[in-house]
C-alpha cells in the first residue's frame, strides 16, 4: 500500500493530474489560446460521524502522508468503523484502466494543432456571401485527467479520461431583424475523429439560416409532438435522470413513498438506462468512492426498476450502491451524478412515427431543458407536421408537460437511438455526461 492509514478510521486519497487547452475566435479575432495544468489531491477521513478533509497541490507521497496524519489526530477513533453502513458500501477494488496514454493522447497536441483545426473549419465553413450571418464563434478545446484512488480498506484504482470538442456557432439575423443562433459541436475522445467533418457543420449552418429566415410563430395550444433523438435525450436526462439521483429523496418522505420500485410509471415501450462502461461522454468505469459503475435500469418496460446511488444514499435507503458518486475534480466531494443516461431504442421506424401524425409538431433540437414534476424544453427549431410530412419551420418558445403523464403518453419509440455529449451542473459542480434517445411520439404536449 502506498500510504500508512490510521487504525480505527476510514481514510481515502483521491489524486488528480489534469490538463486542458483551448483556442477560440469570434469572427477574425482570437479570444483565447491557453493551456492549464493542475495536480492535486483530496484526503478524507471518516470516523462514523464526521468527514475530515484536506486538499493539497503537493502530491508527493510524504506530503500526502503528512495530511493523513494531521486529519487522523482530529478524528475520533472508532473500532467499529468497518461496520458503519456507509463504510460497508465502499467496495474494495484494484484496477488500472488507462485507455488514453498511448497513441492519440490529447496531451501530445501542440498549440499549432489546435490553431490549425480552427483555421481549417473556418476556411471550409464560413461563407461570406450569406449576409444573414453576422457573427461566427469558433473554438477547439480538450481536457485530460489521470486519477488515482487509495483507501484504508485496500482499494487501489488508476484510471484516465479525455475528451475534445470543436464548436462552430453562427449568429444570424432573420425574420423581422430577430437574431437566431445555430451551429454544431463535434465531441470526440480522439483528435483524429474531429477532422474533415465540415459537411455536418455546413448542414447545421444552412438549416439555421433557413429557420431564421422562414420560421412562423406557432399558435399556442396542445399538440401531438414528435421529439427528435437529441430532444428525447434531454427529456430523459432532465425529467427522469435527475429524479433518479437518490440523494434528492433522502430527506423527502413523500418522494420516497411515490418513488417505489415495481410501480408502472411509463408506457411499456419505455426503458431508461444509466451506465458508465460504454465509450460515451459519461464514461466512468469506477466512481470517486472507488465503486464499480453498475448498469442500472431506471425504467424497464415501463416499470420503475432502479435509482442512482452513492454509498450514503444506498445506506440510508437500504439499497445497493451503483457507482454513481462523482466529483468535478479533486477539490470537490463526490455526489450522486448520472453517467451515460439514455432511453433505449424501440420497434418503430422514425419515418413511420412522423407519418402517423396528421397535424402536429416536430421538435428538432433544443437550447435548454429543465425537469421536475413538470418539464420544460426551450427548442431551437421546430417544424409543423402536416399529413405525415414535415412542413414549415415553427417558432416555439417553450414545450411543457407533466413528466409522468408524458412517459405514459409516449406511444411510439424509434429504432434510431443516438448519443449526445454535454455537461451537467448540480450543486455547483459540472460533470461530463452523455444523454441518449431515439425519435419518440407523445400524444399531447403544451406548446407556447
């Protein structure tokens, strides 16, 4: 063992080696071109009643050992610490999962590499003859982490993570002088996969220009709605994923009673999963308490089947930890967070889902979403559906509905499961997560 841990206390050391870089432009002006490198550690000791924590940017073994010893002097020894329900939920794992330290390591990218990728896309995707485009934002960034985790129970884990993103966003003057936005994010684990995808950005640009010029205001009311995969994904994440994070219900007896396993909560076509093993943006083989991330069916065939836990929430609710304790970085404590959360594909062809609508709305993409008992999605672009075909672009301010009523009102689930990358904020911490879903049809949503 790398450290000498105190007797009759639970202790852990979480070390992080972080590097990020970015290059960004607004029109022809460079806004940022920087690199950040940080190494640090959080040391935590638990005596069964209180956590004692210390942080340091000196990750030398002797310096960290000194912090362990200082915290141990403050804590109260507890000979039964291993019987504490929370401590019992910290499993013992030994693993080394380093996927990104060889060829393709983003840390090897140069300043010239990130400048060149931005210049390449600016040359390919900026068309100055499109006079409606007034401002173009372009950026490339990456981050990379190598994480180590050691505990007094014997856990020893080393794992890494990296992600890069190219973004091009257009500000467009459209109908009646209103400014609209549109563009594309290209998220990848490897730099090579972000190259030569200008067709995707041009399609997003041209669609945004067409929408800005030709959209008409929607007549508010209730409509049959078809949600594109990206909109299904944000509905799944905001409206149901967060409700499945068990720390929300620790002090809410009403929610605990409502949130009973085995309850029918959705159309049997609906299944929702959270897992961290597949290579999507929420990839997380072990969480920041050292527990293996489990695949959790939150809904299976319409039945409420599981929820997401850290060690504490699992202990309080008498359930098993799921490996969903995640921290933004070494100087934040872990909390229950989603990883890759998605609605599974269904049996229906996307084109048939649209064909089955005589008069409705196709919600193509979104700006933001929120969810609790009622969910809200603010779309970027929507389209009228007339007699089973997409028609004119519609300006929709907001789409709302009851979470559980909408889950029952989903009457078609497409075969076209897609994943999307992003970040999720909670209690001041931001984490990489993946969302996913197929095309779905909802019998009724409120449109304004």
